[in-house]
């Protein structure tokens, strides 16, 4: 077994050469780039199935770290469905670029993926939002602090205001000192 530049497993160097465009002959190309060629992968899978092997996992990529390779998700997703293969889309490096409309075509048929990291990203964001609400509660429960702007995501803008009767300059001095202290820890 060896790994392609996007993490896909193949059995031999010959399979590797046929599977990725950077080693494929002109008649094996079915899209631009260094991604997995679906018709070549189909042939490899069919040979494996005929030999009694069970295809289990296909790791595709949208913007892999080493080359920003983008695999043809629609074609590979169809192949994974046909052979009941777990389909993972690795998009940790440049998958986030697909938030821009001009890059969204790279997510064509992403819904076919069994795992894409969306649930993990959503969980991470929701965890931050829960901590945001908890911290907002702490700030609001202490009369020495004010929440300056209602928080919407995971940032609480607050200020130190120990005594409303102090001069504005003193309050600003205290807030600058607090800001410097908070930012010094990263």
C-alpha cells in the first residue's frame, strides 16, 4: 500500500501512476489537476472486487495541503455509492475557500460524502458560542463591567467600569490596562 499526494490508498506503483493525473496518460485524464481519475479508480475497484476484496474507504480532497489538489467529488461520490465505500472529503487546508462563490464548484455533490468535517466544525463553533454566552453572563453579573455590544457569535466586547462616578480618563486608563493584559496572553 502507498499513499497519493492527497492521502488516498492504492496497492501498487502501477495503480498510483494510473490513479493520479500527474502520472496518467492523456487518454486516462477526465479532469484537470492532480486529483483521482474516477474511471481509473473504477477499474482498480472492479479488479479488487473480482479478486474478492472489499473496498472500504475513499479519501478525496478539496484543496490538499501539498498541492491544493481537488478531486472530482461528483464522480467519485457516485462511485463510492455504487460500491458502498465510505467517502471522506479532506478539506482542512483550502476547503474553506469554497465559501467564495467562485470556488463553490469544487463542492459539487458534497452531500454524497459520509464525512466532511462539517459536523466537527459546527460543534467547534457552537462550543465557542456557548462559552461566549457563559462569559457574557459572568460579565453582566459583575456590576464593575459593562457589555458594550450585544454578542452574536463568540466575541464579548466589554469594559471595566468600576464606579460610574470616576472621570472618563481614569476609566479609559483602566480599560487600556485590562485590554493589554488580556491581549498579552494571546
